[in-house]
C-alpha cells in the first residue's frame, strides 16, 4: 500500500514537471504568436537557452547519481562497513517472519538488543533475508553479530556481519539505459523545438514560459523542496546519533508547558529537565516533543529516561522515542 502511494505521488509530481508545462505552453502560444519573433531580443533568448541547458545538466546529473551511482555507492558503503565497522553482539528478542511460504528465501523482522557505540544497551528493529533457513540463525534468544558505522555517516548505519552484498547487473543496465533515454529525449526536444518554432528566426522563440526552461526548473524546485525536507529530517539524524552514540540517564521533569503548537492535532509540549551525566556534571535542558493524546500521562511523571551525547550534552532525547527510531537498512 505504501509503495503504491509513493508511485502515485511520483507520477503526480512528474505530470506537473513535464506534461503540464507543455500543455499550458502550447495551448497559449499558437503559430501566429510564434511567427512574430523578429521583435524579440536574440541575446535574451540565447541567455534563456544557456540557462535551460545549465538547468538540464544539473537535473540529468542528479538522475545519474540517483539511478546509477547510488546503487554502486551503497554496495561500497556496506562492504566498507563490514570491514571497518564496530563489532557488536546482538540478542534476538523477537523474530517475525514476513515472507510467504515457498519463497526463495525467508524474510524476518527482528527486534535486537545490543550495546551502542558508548556501551549503552539499546533496542533496534531490523529486517533480514535468510538464505540459509536450515541453520535457524534468527530464532528468539540467539545472537547475531553486527557491524556499526562508527561515524554514522552513511546509510545503512549497521549491517549483519553475515550480510552478502550483490548488485543486480540487470538493474544497473536498465538504470543506465533509462538515463540515456532521458538524455536523448531532452536533446531531441531541443531539436524538435528549434525546427518547429524558430521559423528562421533562430532561438528567438525561447521564452521564460517555454517547457525547455520550465520543466528542468520544476525538477530543481522538487530537489530544493526535498533538500528542505531532508534539512528538517536532520532532527532524525540527530536522533540516530543519540541512539547509537548516546548514553542513558534519568532526568527530573522540573516543569512542562504547552507551546500552543499542534501537529496532526497532537499537542507539542516543552519539558524543562535536569539530569546528571556519568561524569557527575549537572545539566538543565529544554526538550520539545509532540505527544499522542493517549500518552499525556508522561507529563505527570517526575522522572524520565533520556539519552545524551558526551560531546554535546545539550542534545538529548527521550529514551522511549529512540526505541521507535528505525534507520533505513
């Protein structure tokens, strides 16, 4: 279901990036408008052409990285992690089979318990494909070896030591061919537009509203919007760092106040906390949190478990929130 929604929104965004600008442009501009080009500045038109080419180069480079280079870099990241990652023994607390009977391999969702990079016990969910089901390696109570990224720079942040990394050549080839097809279509559209819209006047037909400029601009807008979302998700990255490098402490709830902000109809409140780290240093920190209406009792507690970073004690998170954090594997 989730994958279906992702496909829908991708197609929806694609429509407004390519077909919609073309429909709008060619429905507004007719042949008579295009024939009266002699009064338009050729230098302004050439500037727009160069700008459109720059936009398309940025967009196509982004497609190349996402479709092709990302696959290869992910493989390299996992191989590097298996060689240089910190070793941890994880105990399997729960094991749920996700795959259907008769498949080529079994897929499990595990809940693991292990010590993070600072030696603090944490719980983490993970999915694993078991190609050797006869060994029963992923039953409850058994242990597995993990490799954790010591710098927490790249996804995945941890892998199973027994993981085998393979890149499907077919997928890479199809991705390269798909990228080349897009390059050909873009180049072909430049040729098509020049042949059918120039009327012997060169690039004077080029305008700010032309799809050659608008389409890549929309893609770049999407990229900027995604970058903004990822910047917001820096909070998620901080939570990952707290979970895998942080230490646990019990904080006293001094006060709780409403911020007046509601997210998805859930109130956001601010906790005023006091805690002492493992070095005996005393800290006062404020922490804002969106609380489910069914979990408002947390505001009446006197103490709460938190995670903090030695190098940045002002960065804290509630321990129960970190239990729900699930980095992409």
